[in-house]
C-alpha cells in the first residue's frame, strides 16, 4: 500500500537515513487495472504521490523487470537507482515430486481477486469436469466465494478448495500436481508483473498453462516452462492442458526447463545479495542478480 511508503518517506527526513523502496505492485496503476476504482481526480493525486516516492527514494527494488521501463519512461527515474530482486526459492525448496495419482491433476494457487479473471477460471473448471481432470484451488481473495458458489451450483465434483497453509506445505501440494494454472485480466498494467505463483510452479517443476501477457508471458514462453493462451479463453487453456495430458514427455521437458531456470535466476540466497549490498552501501551501481550455471557466482551488472 502506498501509505506505507509515505511513512518511509517521512522517516527518511525525520531520521536522515536513506530510503530503500520495495515495489511489489504498480500502485495506483493496479487500481485502474482491476476496473473498480477509476476516479480521475483521486488517481491523479496518487500518481503525483507515486512520482514523489520514486524521486525521493535513494534506491528502488522491483520484483519484476517489467516495472523498470514503466518507472524510467513515465517518471524519468534514473536507471541506476532501480534494482531487480525477483521472488525466489530457497535451495532446499527446488524439487520434482512425481504425482502418484492415476487422475490427472491441475493446480491453481494464490490470489483469486479482481486481477485474476475469475470468469476464465470458473469456465475452465467446468470444462475440466467433463474430462475427469481434477482442479485443486488453494487460494484466497475477493472472488474466492464467487468461485466456490459457482462450483456448488454446477456440481463440479472435480474441484477441490483447500486453505493456504505454510509455504513448505504449499510447495509440497503444488508438486503433487501435473500442471499449474495462471490467469490475469488483459489490462495493460498487468503486462508488467510476474505473479509469484509462476515462480512457485517452476520451483516445483510443474508445467504452466497460462492466460497472461507481457513480462509473465515472456518468462514462460522464452524458457519453455509452459504454454500461454493467445486468446485468453478457457477453451484454449483446456486444449493446452489436454495436450500436455497426452504428452507426458513434453511435461517432463518443461519440468526440467523450469528447474534449470529457477536454479540459474531465482535462488533466494543469492538474490538477497541485492538488498544486502544496498543496506551495507557497498555499491552505488544498479544491481541485478544474474546467476551463472554455478549458483555460487553472482555477477553485479
């Protein structure tokens, strides 16, 4: 929330200390993206406040490279004060657990809100039921109750809702599935984000079927970690799921690609060095973690 950053800005001047601003969402752009808050005057005020925070921060950390262009182009923020530190996995979390189930199982984990296009998820759940494909929904959020009601009304016996639990248990549950699902609505602001569930699916070595665009799509497609729908419809996502169901060797290839990508770019023990170096003021250069094949090497670009 932007008000937490405002407190940080006040503290910067009160205590005369550097301000490191950690950006996990583009706010207030995401308000416009979900389509329920679009009061021009209020948005304008918050946009000016957003610019002040970016300008006054000594360093800005982002978890999506898609945010960098937004900041540099819209607000002319110097590139040398923006640092990329993505969501990541601990070394001991990266693994593949082969599902022992005879039933093909698909997973949706994470927020079920205004940004996730719950209509596509509900339509997909209904179509999966016709093919006896299980859908596990481990989620929370504004639209979860609507999804639960939909499943009950349509008697979708293939859908199982479970509550989020500890990270370790969540990753274990994800690993027991064959495919991970990701959806986002088509608003432009969401082209800059990389949902955390994508990294979690890749950490667990399960292929991804997604209805996304922009940066998230680039990560999935360029590293062959899954398949992205071009039409953003449940019908096309279903076709991709059935294709992977019928081609286990392709699933295995995508699983290996995912794990290799996580090992190369998303080790938390290495990525956290970006923040540590900033706190210890060891470098004034822009920091980006770029892992080599050996995870012991960190290159500062």
